C-alpha cells in the first residue's frame, strides 16, 4: 500500500555546520522537527533516516577532482591555493571537519526522498536538510558544497527516465541547478527569486532560458526587492500553472527556501507566512493533477532560524500530510518552553505572522506592476508556444 508522505530526518544532519557565527545553521532542522513532534503532526511511521550518498552518485553532477578536494579539506590536508580554486575555505563556505561526509549525508537524504516516492512506497517526501542549490560541478558556492537537488534530478533521469520540473522559491536564484541542466530538455527549471541587482548570486534574469536542446526550459522570474504576499503569490501561481501545463512533468521537485520572509536578515523581500502556506498547497495540488502525486520537497535558505524557518518548513509537512487544520491552533507551549531559553528573540505563538510586524512598503503598487511585466517577459516563449499549439489544433479540427 502506498503511504501518503515521508519525512526524511536524522540528528546526524546537524553535522553540516561551518562555524558558530555562520548564518547557515542546520539547528533549524531540529527546531522544525521538534515543532512538528510537539504539534503531534509527525508519526514515527513517516520518518525515514537519510542514507549516505556514494561517491559515484555525487559524481552524477560533480567532478571527481572536486569531490577529492572536499574530502581533503575535511581532513585538513588541502593547501590554500587548491582550496581557493574549488571555492572552499571562503567566507561563504569555510572548511569544517568531515565536510565531505556531512555533505554526502544531505545528498543521501534527498536521494532517500526520491527513492521513497519513485518506488511507490510514498506519494510525497520531504527532506528539509537538502536544497543546496548553489553548488556547481567543480566549485562550492553560497553555503553549498554538493548540489543535492541537481544530483537527485540526474538520479531521477538515469534510474526512472523521468521528466523533472524543478521549482525554486528561495529568495536567491537557483543557479547551480539551472546551469546543471541548461541544455537538457528533460528538465525544466522555474526559479522565482529576488532580482540579482541586489542579491547573490546576481544571475537569474528573464533572458536565461536555456541553450541547445534545452532552449526554453529554464524560466526565471526575478522579482523586485520588497515584494509582498499579494504580488509574490500572483507571480508564483501564474508562473507555476503555465509552466507545468507547458512541460507536463513526471515528477515535481520543489526547493523551499524560507528566506523570502520579511524578517530574513540576508534578503530584501517582504512576504509573510501566508505565502509559505500557499507555496506547498499549490505544488501539492498540481502534483496530483499532473504527476500522480509524485512530489519531492527539499529545504534551502532561511536565516531567521527561530521565528520564521520552523513555521515555514513545518507548513510544507502539514500540507503534504493534509494536516493544515493545525494552522487554526496555537504554537504548542511545550515547544516554546523547550527552546525559548536558548532563543535570541521571543518565539512565535501563532502559525501566521503578527500583522503589526509587517513592514510598510511605500512603492507597493509600483513593485506589483514591475513584477507583472517581469513575469510577462519570463513567460513570453511559453505563451507563444501555447498559442502556436492552439492554432495548430484548430487547423487540424477545421480540416475535418
């Protein structure tokens, strides 16, 4: 019998930790796990432990010399020049002990999610430890060592001959995944992110639409700084519905960065938990409509690890496991009492944000209109193809 949803988690994943002062802190995994457990929303029968990815699997995407360099870095046997050539020991990706093993476990977690869904054991799977979308074939970038999503997509192609739709709603452009499949027509990438004029990595413009046989299968919607819920959700729903109808995938992989939130310290978008409730809701609906329910979700960015990330990431599981009625309840006091002594800020009491915290956005109407124009440009080639197909069908019908 196919079960509904799998939750991939192990406390060992907390070993992916650069240093005490680094903004990427996987303690957010434990906070989210505990929030779900204290909400009685996560049963042991749904939890799968991640496996370790093999070197061969990591090499689906990454060059072997880079994998060897990561291993040496984690063993403190790499020289400074070599480390620099591979993007290691930088401010973003400092070296830490056993970094290869910690990174391979995150990759293995995403592959565990893939296997859970594609084997037919589960319809959906969530691996919040993944979503490291900036890793390149031969270089670490943006807190990401191995690109688990790209490896998972290649795994889906090789083992299941699947057409994969990758949906990235992280505030940062999903550059590593996009460029891994830039010329591949069996993979479609949709990234909705803050414009690169203000934010790392600076890529993801609307004219980045793929190359060669993959031309037209990369879609980017770079939204303006201070975009709020209404505009964000208009862009998200319009783009996702048109892209999925255009591509008709076998499986959906969503990257669920939580750093578009107005409280995130590293970005400039202004969405609230309202958007983080709807993002998985629509993905869930369309997975059933187009992919027989095959939906794999991973984590990503999110640097307000106490207030925002646990609620945003829990909302994915509550949607995936059809427990959204819990949004009507308060955050469990047991979770608050457990963690508030360690938190640098008051912990949330409700699943949605306090409206009194919402920032004022003087240019709201201007930003909304600008995002609509960006969206129109991003979807131009899809809409042209849809129009062309519609005309062709009409001609065929008229010939009878």
